[in-house]
């Protein structure tokens, strides 16, 4: 019997699973062939230098034309393998500059956002927020007025999810049998997380370490569920994995361009679903629950303050590119992101986590790239949900 060499796709799945044994969370999702994951789990742990060599060889073989892959699929797999190679090198202890790490993994080169740009956002926000006094205090008071109790959050999650599910089905389509379980959790570095289990099922965890605002719940559900991460996973499982046999889509790996694409479309999800000005729809959904949601103020504050999301990238660059201490990054988030101290410190826990330290630019850069690509066209958003695209495709 002649045993053929494994295909580039099989090698990609295997090396991703092997690297995942070295860093918890690197394999965000896997629903590929069970025999592959079972074999990897049962074999001796392969050391990191050997895995670096394995991924380097995979990239070279993809470049050399190995495997029966059409050009678009080959380009996507090559970008994924190259990002994974950088992640493996970093895990193995190789010195890589932070900006090079982000660019090699996620396909964008991070830049520090000038404080003059953020100061302009502060001016717009100052005009949008009611009252007088220091801007940071008024911004925090605005947030606090919209905080939900745990009971309100529990009810809002299910009501908003069902409303968004219906709209997503009408606008973009959902495969029959998809489902989500929502859990409230604590002691995590993120605000929400989609655990895709395969078989069109997700578990969405919402972190309650800090109270959740009614101004954020729509974005959170759209991002993690409908029409964000869960919808993308379901559409690609049916359209690419089951129908076309593209098993490379059955694994989701941190440290690859796939992540930037996913986070960009998920951050754009509420806008794609409800339109650029979604606040009246959210107010209509939340009003029967007795939850505070000041429609006009929320809309004005959201528009004025959107640029402040980039401050998270500045904090990451301070920590990992400029080598500044954590208290300086916290001060950046407080001064320019207008975060209360507790929220700024919580943000640092994400930026210093070994799995997520470079990941912040999937949000900071992903949203503007996806928004520019979609340009308000639902058909283009659906392409993000269903096709193999890389960041360079969006910038073209």
C-alpha cells in the first residue's frame, strides 16, 4: 500500500493543533476531522523549534505549488500559514518586534494614533455629552446611567439576540438548525467571547466582571452572534466545509489574518444589520424591558467617541513597542480613552495576556478595513461572511 504525503490543508490543521497544545486559546475553534485532533492530543508534545520548522516548510511548499488548490484558496492558506509561522516563532522565544509581529500575524502594520486626532474627538464628545464639568467625569456618568443589573442583562441578552436573529435570517440568511447558548461568566480579560463548537452551535460567554451597559449590549450581541462570529462560522461551515470540502476553515487560529477579518466584520455587524444609525431600533427593542437607553444622546456620543477605540492600540504600542510600564498605558487609556481607572486596568489585562497581546489590532484596524470594503452594501458584508478573504483584499 502506498501512503500519500499529507496535503497542505492536513499539515495546516495538524500544526495548528500542535501549537495549540503550547498556548491555551491559540486554537479558538476546531470542528474538523476528529481523528486528526485525537491523534495530535495523544502524541508526545512536539517541541516549539520543530513546530517552527514545520510551519516554515508548509509556507515554502504552498509557495512551490504543493497541493490541489485554486489561486484564491492557496493565497488564503498561505497567509494563514505565514501568520502561524510568526506566532510559532514568538512562542519559541524568538525576538520579533511588536509591530512586525502584528503585521506578520494579522496583515496590518500598527500605528500610534496622534493625540491631536484624539483631542478632536474629545471636543466632539464634549459637545455631545449633557451637563458641565470635566469631560471624563461626564463620560463616566453617561456610562453609569446606562448600566444594567444582572437581571436586566440576562433578559436583554435573550430579547436582543432573538430580534437580531430574525433580522439576520431575513437579511443574510442562516442555516437551519443553528443555535447559541449564552452564559454569564467572570474573571476573563475580554467582554464577550464566541466559542464555536461546530455543528452550527455556539456558546457565547459574556463577562460580568464589570457591569454591562445598555449602550453596549446591541454591539455585543451583533458581534458575537447575529450577524457576527456565530453567523460567519455557520455560513462557512455549511458553504465552505460541508459543501466544498475546504477543511482549512474548520480550524480558527489566533495569530492569523483570519482573526482580523472576523473581528472587523463582527465590529461592523450591528451597522450591517440595522444601518449606520441603529440607536432608534435598539431603543425600541429595550424599551419594553424598562432599561435606560437615551436614544439621541447615545447616538451623538457613539458618533463622537468612535475614534477613542484606537486608544487601546496606543496602549498596546506603549507596552510592547516602546517598553513603557503598565501604569503609563493605564494613564493613556484614562486620559485619551476617557476610561475610569477600573476599566483601564481591566483593558491592560487583555493587552498583556500571552494569547491576546497583539490581537487588539484585529479590532483597531479590522473595523475600518471592513467598513471601507462593505461601503454600506449588504452583498459585500455577506461576502465577508461566506468567502475566503485576507486583509489585502479589503485594502485593494
